[in-house]
């Protein structure tokens, strides 16, 4: 089902409307108990991060962050400094951003446009294809095979407006196999044609406690009363899965205006919004007016820390003052909802994990996306 197809959206809106009328929601088959060790145990954390994040395709960047051949992007998460470069043929290559001489980080974090990267330590120089093209003092350094000292390549492919990277050199990257049915849904979002309005990093609590909040609507009425809460129907979720990936359809209060489901077909976006959750760390939330909130959640060095890269996308660069103000207001509202509301309360959860109050967390039937996520973490880290 194409998420941008009006007929498909109307079907999703109809499912939401039926729940709205009945006071129901999509449900898991039973509740699920998750041991607290899944959130706190350092050895388990290191193992799961290695298996889930370091050996699977991660959406590392938006393709539009590298709009032209010769552009580069350097960023570091999960202890992996990565350099992306847009090649003359338009493809993107990924390398560990580390000099092959004595291991200095080659390029500072950020974006730019250049064809050569010179190590700040001993001035070894690499081109955008990762080849070692210059060795300072080569006559006195000694002989070696330069072809064997190019930058360490990482598996990388661009698909659906995202640059996917596997953070372990030498592994396979089958992006179509990994995405499965989620692939066409992401393609339909047309991310590559959008405008990156704003991007920021948010410090957060532990990986799973943070991700849990992206995967349920149960908390919307209590936590988001002044931001997104009035624009959503709390505890009503239409839930679809595609392997480890998920689509969450969130109902809008405007469903209360609908007496005949045939009304939904004219403008389904008036009644629902979609969140595409790509395992293990990407959330793409669609808003009226073509605005998108993209969150990439990266586990930190310990079980109690994450960093979220949050991007605000809009259909095109705002031209009029009213357009600019609308995007600014959306950006401010999402920052408040995520940082000041979601992440603030998850921080209090994190602080109480070692209190002894709980040995397990009980995930409700009305939280099917959280259940789905935890089961896939367990399966892929086994």
C-alpha cells in the first residue's frame, strides 16, 4: 500500500474512524512483560547495540543533505565517525572518517563541498572516493602499497531519499531485503524532493525507554496537553507491520465530524496522520501541509544515554512570511513536544529504573508497536 496514495490513506482513515466510533484501538494478542534488565544491563546493552545497530542497515543521513556531486557529510554516532561523499555519478559512498596512518579523525563533523580531505595530524590526503592521494614527506616515509591504505569503506546505498550505512566494514547490505514492504512506503514519501528547514541534536535517556515513547499513542492526552495532544486522539492506533518496521496511523479529533465513512475519501489527511517507524531507530511523522518531523535515535555509550538527530522538512523553502512562520511554529512545537515533554518524562523514568519498584515493565495490548519492537530486538540479537 502506497502511504501517499489517496485511496490507501482513505482506507487507513476508515479503520481509524471505525475505532473512533467504537472507542477501540488496534490491539496485540496479549500484554507483554519486558524485564528491566532490557533497559539497564550493560552487557546486554552492548550485545544488542552490536547486533542491532552495528550490523544492520541504518538510515544515517537524508540524501538531500548531499545535494550535489562533491558534497560531503561527516558525523559520528555509536562510536563510529563516518564520512559520506557524493560521487561524480551521483552515488554516495561511506567511509570510516579515520586516517589510515595513525588513526586521527580525518574531517571535522559537518557538511561541505570539497574533493580532498587532509588529515590534521600528518597531512595524509584522500580523495572523495577514499583513495590515498598524498603522503607528506613520502621520500623519507618509506615504501608501502598506497592502494591498501585508502579509507576504510562501509557498505552504503541511497534508497527512498535516505542514505543507508552498515557500520561494520565488509558486511552485506541488501536494502530491498531489509526494508521489504516498508520500501515502497518510504519511496512514496518522496523525501529527496523536500527542503531541510532545520536540524538539531537532542540529548536523551536510554535507547529503549526513548524509543518506546515514539511507538505508542497511549500517553498523548496526559503528556502533550498543550502541544500535539489536542490534534490527536489518544489511545487510538491503527497499526501495520512490515517485518521489523511499522506504520502507525494516528487519528485526529476531526473524525468526530464524520457520520459517513464515504466522507473520508475527499481529504483523508484531515482525519489521520502517519508515522513510519523504520527499525531500529528512525521515525518519520507526517503533518498537515506536507511538513515532516524526522527523528533518528542513536544509543549512547551507556544504557542511560541517547542522541536524537531531529530534522524538520517542508515541501519547499518558505517564500512568504506566513509560510516561514508556519514552519517555525511547527518546529518549535515539535521541539517542545519531544524535548520538553517526551524526553523530560522519559528522563524521570530513567532516573527511577534502579529504584527497585519494578522488575519488569508491563506493555499493554494497546501498545502493539512497542511489543513488536522489543520482539524484533530480541530476535535480531539472539
